[in-house]
C-alpha cells in the first residue's frame, strides 16, 4: 500500500516545487531564441509619411542552411517596408513582402540562411512608414525549419529591456514563495 505524505509536509514542499518550476522556466527562457529591436525615428522624406527604422539583433539560435526567421508587420500599422542594408547580409537571403490592407495580410521581413551557422553579428534592419499614433513597439516573429515548419516563435523585445515583463513577475513570485513557507513553518501553533 502506498505511503501517504502528511498534509503539513506536503504544503512545505509545494513552495520548493514551485520555486524549482519558476527557475526551470527562467532557464528555458534564457536559452530560447530572442530577437531584440531598437527603433529609430528617421527624418520624414514626404509629408504625412512618418518614417521609422527597426534594427534587430537575433540570438540564442544556430540556424542551418535553408532555415530562417520571419518578422510580421500589421497592415493597419505599417506600410512601405524597405530593406535598409541589402548588401550587409552575404549569408542571408532577405525577402520583403508589403503589408496588404485589402486582404488584409501582414507585411513580412524574412531572412533565409544560405549557409550553416550564418553570422548573427550583423544587425538586420528595415525602414517603414508608421501608421500608428504612439512609438512603434514589438512584432511577432517565427523561426522555421528547412520545410518551412514553425519551430519557435514569439514577440520581439526592446533592446532596452533586459527581462521580458512576464518573467519579472515570476522572479518576484519565486522570491516571495520561500518567505511565505518560512512564515508558516515558524508560526506558533495554537495547540
């Protein structure tokens, strides 16, 4: 017959298990692919066209030949996508697809690796006309394999933020849980 754990012991182990779970999740996130961006307000060339530039740094992924990543641009917020540095990426094939408000379809910045382990030291950049009212923020991205199957995805993060917002809460929670467990352990019994 299986042994039952007394309830008081089980409650003390729960914060430890939660803490381990939080740290495991943080460790996984630390090794997940990241695409960080820096956004720059450029001098507008024509009246009514608010020109901006994203510069991207891709990290924590080893691309094989014929794999790559795609960044997506909402057609209600972006128009006139332009590759800022077409000659800078000898190991990458860059493809731009304009956002389409009629369909509606996202605009796409796609980078396909032409060799195994292409350099990620060169930054990727794109100029665009911003249709929004606030400062441009993050975009969704996908990492795909040689058959163009999705293997990973997420949202780009600002290069000025060091920890994504959801994980800040996990860090705080992981620190509070052991303190709560200690208080319960040290609380005087009313027996």
